[in-house]
């Protein structure tokens, strides 16, 4: 167990190096290991029991447990809309941080899978990786294979959590641009519908996973692109939470729309553009979500 913890901790160092825009090489790895290993050790100490719990009781229960270390109780709206069985494509924005854990914790199904970029830390969690389809950023043939495996999972009746833009989106609670980011959702819905009979598509919106303090912290000025500022804010937030457990607890919110079938989408689609119809449902849910969160605060 100790050797696994060390390996998990080391795997996180390069993620920190990349977050501040430095080259991932041996020198930077060594420097960051000396500076941050106490922090990565603490995250690794959560990763091991999380993975064990995912194997014993399922990803949703493991996710709910993990969130208790970083978040107040999740504000959930529309959870009753989640189908308990059958092929389900859960389409969500991707504000980062704990958004995946927030979504998984609400599903109450063990047949959950999601598409992720190649993250060594996750790949080392043997039970958790059974729920992940790792997609390469540079290998087109790998991405095609991931798509086929995603379809196979859905055809077996499972849930696929799909972050539709393929990259981080602005957290609606702290950044502008969440609605326009939905216009970048990838054009994959026709393919899923074509090859998965009986598929239901369920839109979801997550917010409040990045704290206002870190979203606008001066350290984010180190990066030029907004997506890199966002990523750096996440790391600063998580580091703070690991250094001072319980001092910075965030309050995520998630809303689920109504599940929609192929026939319903085709009735809504203009010029048979299913992607546009899904995006419109996502934007409508986002507006309702933000209004509901503002009203409850």
C-alpha cells in the first residue's frame, strides 16, 4: 500500500508542473516533488481508499465519500429525472475540479462510464479505471476506438457521462461565457443515436466547483489563456483544501434536465440538426439552473 501511495503521489507532480506552464522534465519534476510532495501525498492518501470503495460499492458511493473532504452537501435539482436503467448519455458542461464526482454521486447506478483525457493518476486506480475511457489528445485512431467503446458501453445499457465540449468550460458561478461555451459541444449525437437503440440523452449543468477566491486569485495572472487560468485556480484551490482540511469547503450545485429520446429530439431539431437541439436544451437548463442557484443563495 505504501509503494502505491508513493507512485500515486509522484504521478500528480507533473500535473502541477503543467498547471503553471512549465516543461514536464526531470529537473522540474524533482523541484516540484521537493516542494509539493506533502500535498500530493495527501491526495494520494484519498485516492487509494476511493479506489477501494469504487470496487466494493461502486463509483457513485465512492464519489459521494470523496466529496465530503472538499464540499458542502451538493445542491441537486432534477435528480428524479435520471433513468434508473437503460442506455443513457448524460451530457454536461465541464467546469472542472470535482464536476465528475458531483455527477457520479447523483447517479445511483453502478454501470457508469466516462471519457477522460490521459491522466496517469487515474490510470493507476485499478477499480476506477474500469469506468474510464481514456482518449488521446493527439492520436486520432485512439479517439475512434474510444468512440466505439463508448457506443458498446451504451448498447449494453450503461450510462456514459459525456463532457460535450471536450475541454474545461467556464464555471457558471464565477466566470462569464458558460452559455457560449455550449456552442462548442462536439457533433457526436447523431452517431450515438444511430448506433444505440433506445438511447436517452439527459442534459446536466454543474456550477460552484471553483471558489470565487481562487477563480480571481493573482496567481492566475501567470497564465494568459482563460482555460489555463481556470486550471491554475483549480490547483490552488485543491492545494489549499489539502493543506487545511475543512477550512475551504465549496458548495457545488447540479441540475438535471428531462431525458429525451431520438424521436423527441427530431421533432425539436431544425433541419434535422440534432446537435443544435441538444445544445438548446443545455442552454435552457443552464438558465434555469443559474436562476435557481441565485434564488437559493
